[in-house]
C-alpha cells in the first residue's frame, strides 16, 4: 500500500477541472483546485518552501520562532510546516479574518495576535508593521515576510506553474490570478514569460484595492475597504510584478461572494471568497474574447473557512449583499424573519436545558417563547441562571417557570424611533402583525439598518 511520509508530502499536485456550468463565451475555462492542499489553500506551497529556504540559508535556529503577518492562509501553511519541523509560530492577523481560520490556527497551537484591518502601512497597528517589529524585538525570532520573501514567487515559478503547464498539455492562452503578496501572479507569470510569452496574465482585484487601477491607468488611487479575504492591497508588494499583467478587472464584493456561491451551486466546487473574485474576472475575460482560448484560474482556498460569512445568508444581509424583499415597515429591520422559518424560538413546555442548548448552538442570549403563533414570553441566560442556581435539577423544568412575561411588542407599522425606548429598558423589540409574531429587532439590527441607509 502506497503511503506518504507526513502531511507535507500531500502539498501540490492539485487537480485541474474544466468548468461547464457558466457562460464562458468562446473559451474553455479551467480551475486549478488549490483548495485540495492539506491546509486548504495555495499558501501551503509557500509556507513549506519559505521555511525550507530559511533553513538552507541558516536563518532559522532549531526550535526557533517564526513570525509572520497574514490574513490566514499563509499562517495555516506555515503552521503545517512548523508543526512537523519543530518551530514556534506567532502570527499577526487583521481583525476581518474569518472565525473559521482563527479556530483552525489555534487548534494547531499557533500563537495569534489580532490587530486592526482599518489602518494602512506605516501605522503601528498595521499587521505587517507589527509583525516586523515583534520579530525585531524578540531574540531568536525570524520574520518570514511573505510579501518580499523571494522564495514566495520562486515557489510558484518552479512548482505551481509547471503543474499548470503539464496539466494543460502546454496549451494555455491566459491565466487569471489575484494578488495578496504577488507571489502567485509573479511566479506563474515569470514561468509563462519564459516558456510561452504569448500567455496573458490577467489580474482579478477586489474593488477598494489599488492594484487594478495601477495596471489600467498607471496611477495609485486611494485605497478603500473590501470583504474578500486574501487578495487586494493598498500598496504594491515587493513580490508583485505588475508589468506581467496584460488585463485587470475590478470586482465588487457582491459579485465576488455571489459568484463563489454560484461556483458551489453550479459546479459543486467549494471555494473561498477570493475564488469568487478570480472566477468573476475570468468570466468577464472569456466573454470578451472574439476567438477560442483556453483560460485557467485558481480556487485558492476552500469555502469551509467562510461558513460564518459568505455562506451565511444573514451575514450577507447585514453587509447589504443579499437584500430581502422590502416592505417599508419594521419587518425590514428583522434579520431572521419568522415567516421564513429563520427565527430561533422555544416553547413554554420545553425544558430549560433545551432552551440553554439552543442558545449555545445559535449563539443567542435570549429566545422568544411561542405558543402557536403567539408570543407568550421571552427567556434569556439570566432567567435560566437564577432559576437553576443551587437547584441544578430544575434544568428539567419547563421554560414557562423561568420565562419573563414582561415583553415589549411593536406593531409592524410602528415608527423606527419607537424602538429606542424599548432598547433603553434593556429589552429587544418583538414585532407583531396584529397578534402574529414576525420576529425580533435588536440594537444590532437597528445599527445595521442605519449603516445600510447611510451607504
């Protein structure tokens, strides 16, 4: 039986799949599933190779500490290699990183410092500047610096790109990449420039990043913000050679995230947020071509890292990307509408242990108590605690024993301003259509609604 020495031997040799369910015009479009690497992303490749390069250069002491700034995937790639090679790993991460990535890193034993994602290069809390400073101040620490480490693009020039070339049997017309560090685009671009200079390198860039503007206009505009993780920058990384790029597309968050969801629904390919950006740009490029071409793009990481974000309808609604039907009344503020089966409720005769389990499962602190379609009370963590403290057997008692019947209701046609006195009392607002329960409105729901109106 053939086997592998360890999980690092599973990195690379990722599958290539032709996409059939999208309109690609005259082109054939292929996706290289880097999501099939053991850490779930293309960054497994550079995580391993950058550590090996540091070892060869004798820049890493045995059992030493590696420091890096990352939006997540490079951290996971480094963590896999550090785990097997016996190094400590400290990561500085921006606070927009998905919880799934954070949980994954912590489960691997990685030390994490979270910093702000709303500040730019040069600010003391910018994640790259912070990581560099920590490494300089920590004896024996090595800042691996994926943004300027030459082993990053070299990995893709000598490993990823030859795989693509072989899998495509040397017939490639365009490669669509994003830029986080620039290593993927630069490495693949250098390889193609050497073996097939006519291959076009196409940049997929999130709206808010400055890179596409530099390619198309030659000017460095003002950076904005974006939700897509892992690609887009407010500066040109040292490893990014934009001279290799012949076409650039700016893709909005909405198009990126919805395209990634389409990739799963149509092709069954579970990609992350950057996969949506790359696919959206690849589709635009394909549809613009007047002659047949063979185009390849990447699925840089796996979608399971974004279940709490782009695959969560409620999160997308909070971001204004999914927009439910608007009624022009208080129902527009309800994140989880009862008529759609989205409200988490409890019955008065359910046990307190059931109510607590439901709160924990859905990360809620309170639940409306429904009898049929009517709200008869509300129960929160404090109600349960005060009932069971010193009498743990009461967890088996019914919710009606602990619930509060002091509820604050509003008719659906009430004014938005009527929410404030309810919130001031510490309650959530229960919205009714006459006697029929429609859902809850919290302070957070109101803030989300106001932010959406301001955009």
